[in-house]
C-alpha cells in the first residue's frame, strides 16, 4: 500500500516546486506584451501627427502657388497690382504690394484655419517682368 502512494507523492512534490515558476513568467510575458502595445500606440500617435503636419505644409504650399500664379497673371495683364485677400476652403492668403522704383515688393502671407503661416516676399522687376528675389519663411 505504501508503494502505491510513492508515485503520487513525487507528482505532488513537482507541483509544489513548480508553483513559484508560473507566476513570474506570466507577469514577465504580460509586461512584455503591454510594453509592445504601448510602443505601437506611441508610433501610431507620432505617425498621425506627422501626416497632419505634412497635410498642413501641403495646404500652405498649394495656397502659395495659387496666390503667386494669380499675382503673376495680374502683373502680366496690368502693371499696377492692388493689395487684396484671397479666401480658400482651408485658409486664406493676404497679398500686399509696395511700389519701389521699377520693382514691386509683393508679400504673400498664407494662413490655414488652424493658424499656420507661410510668408513669402517677392521682389518683382516690372520692366523685365522677372522675379529678382524670393524670400520665404514658415
């Protein structure tokens, strides 16, 4: 009778020895998976911010290009250019003109609805109908 209990007792002893092994491994795997999940969430947030920033830059550049094309067409048709504001679906552009001798200083300030700005100052020679200088800031 005692010989039959011996195999069961050794199985019980193995369970007692393994009892302290499973919990730390479970905690370690949980921490590892949680940190991986947090890392992926942070990457997603950064990518979302990057795409938003890229979209804002794209909108500003599109507004600047359209505004400059409009100003250039006006300069080709007539010599004098009047300061004005152009409204776009995602922002607006303010165009101001200062007359220098044979040149014009044209300042274009594009602003998105979120308040981002893109400024360009263009020196335009009226006689040659050419851009002398183009300075821009974001």
